[in-house]
């Protein structure tokens, strides 16, 4: 009996001592599996858990995969921290894998000038890493609105692996970002066929189907999502749009009432109520909903155009024309933004004037933070570019940051004065 107790105690001790290693091993293998399926958030959770259990691990493979998963998930700061840990804790400063991952991180973050040519050269010479390189370059091009180059990278990737779910999803994202919803559909459908549980993929397929007018198919996916996320208002509103378009007005209105009871300023829900009332000939009711929608969606062309038509149908011609004029200005701005991102940015990505124009367009369309960043990007290309300095001064003035506005205004005046000295002919820089 005593011998049995001793053996049991020893077994329990061994199990206790080994259990952290077993648990860490589980997270390591689960992280690798998730990474291979491009379930990047899941991979990050497992790999971070593994490193938490094994903080002293000197496995280059583990640390590198954790950095790579963070990059793929879009957490560039965490990816950089992981790479720094490799260099400080493991003392690995210059191995080819680490240098490559730093280059991929720069590329995916849009810092392409430092690494673009080297990565393209390596992709030609190194078949083992060509797909990783194409993926990072495509992400970076997309981030920097160089749509044509992003699409070329993804198409090359798919030529190697026609059923790669990440490449298909990325090409769908490129089409989505450019408003080409119908073009996005085949790729998004294929993603769901290959990986039905891929995070967010079914949602974006449903949105694309709604925007392209495939309401019955969209409703099936939205019902699937609704079962798993019954309180998600975005799902409920898109489902209401489908029911409305399929002739089930009562079900649609019930969903919209549920959403608006909790979110009374939800722009798309308000617009859909207005559109339903307009179709039913209830023009004063439609106007009420559409005016609320226009306040909630000040930069949405369709909302303002439908409101102008509703006003016109009621004989409110002067108001209708003012609303239509505003809607057309929005339409022109959105069209110019698409023109820059679809074509010109790939051709003139070192042109501060184009960066500045894109930044100002985004500010005018309500994308304040992104627009500001494009203006700052123009200054990285030319720190004395007066239109960008002036636009940033105006931006910070509207934000109430008078000190920063004054500083940018001072720099703009100083740069303009210097340009006048250097360029007495007066040609605008």
C-alpha cells in the first residue's frame, strides 16, 4: 500500500511538472494549425498563450510565427515587438528569416519604399517565400491605395494557388474597397465554400450580395449570421433590406423597428424606412425618415439623391434642387476618390500633389483620420509642400487645436516665401 502511494505521488508530481509543457505544446500545435488556415486571430491567441507559458522559450520558429500571425492579423505594433524580442532575447540579429520578416512587416504596413524592390527581386529568386512576399506586398499596396499593383500581386498569387483562401479573400477585399461589389462575389463565394467558418467572410459576402441586388441569397447568409449574433444591428438592417426587396414589408419593418428602438440614429435603417414609405406613396412620411437619414449619413450620395427625388415628387422644387446639387457634389468627390485609388496612385505614388488631393477628398467625405494621414504622407514626400501644410492647418483649426494649426500655417507661409525666392517666375509647385 505504501509503495502504491509513493508511486501515485511520484506520478502526480511528474504530471504536475509536465502539464505546463503539455499545455504549451497544445497551444503551439493549435497555433500552427490556425495559421495554416489563415485564422489569424485564433493563431495569435494560441501562440501568445504558448509564449506566456514558455516565456523563456528560445524557439526561433515559435517567436517568428507569433510575429507573422500578428502581422497577418493587422497588429503591426505587436508584430514588431515580437521581432524585437527575437533580436534581444535570442540574440538573432541578422538571420535571413528575421530580415525577411522585417521587410514583410514594412511592406504590409505600407512602408514600401524601403523594401519594395528588394522583395520583388527576392520573389523572383526565392520560390520558397514568393507567396509570403506577394501577400505582404498586396496588403501594403492596398493600404496605400495602389489598387492596380495590389490586384496584380493577388492574381500572381492565385496563379500559383488557385484555391488559396487568403488570396481569394484579399482579392475580394480589393474589389470591395473599390466599390466593385459584383466583381467581389465569385471570390467571396469561393472563400465560404473553402472555409465556411472563416471570420468575417460570410458577413462581407452578405454585404456584397445586398449591394449587388442578390437579396434572396443574401438573406440566407444573414439568417445564418443572425442565429449566431442575434443582437448585431448591422445584420438585422441588411436582413430588413432583403425582406423589403423580396416583398416582405411587415417582416422588414419589424426588424427596422427593433433596430431603431435601440439605435434611433442608425442611418441605413432610417434610409430603408424612408425608401419603403416612398415606394408606398407615403411621401411626407418618407421625407421625415429620409431627412433623419441624411443627417445621420451626411456623406452618402444615395441618401441625399433619394431625398431630393422625394422632395421633387411633393413639388418642393427649390429644396429638391438644393439637395440634388449637394448629392451630385458628393457623387463627383466619390468618383474622383475612386479614380485616384483605382488608377493614378499606382502610377504616381511619389507625387505629393496626389497624396494631398486624396487627403483633402477624404476630409471632405468625413474620413478625418485617414485624410489627415494622407496629408502627412504628402509631407513625407515633400516637407515644404504648401497645399498639404495649409490643409493640415485648416484641419487642426476645425479640430480646435489652434496651436498645431498655427504651426502648420507658419510652415506653409515660410515654405511659400522660400518658393517665391527660388521660383520668381511664380509657377505653382
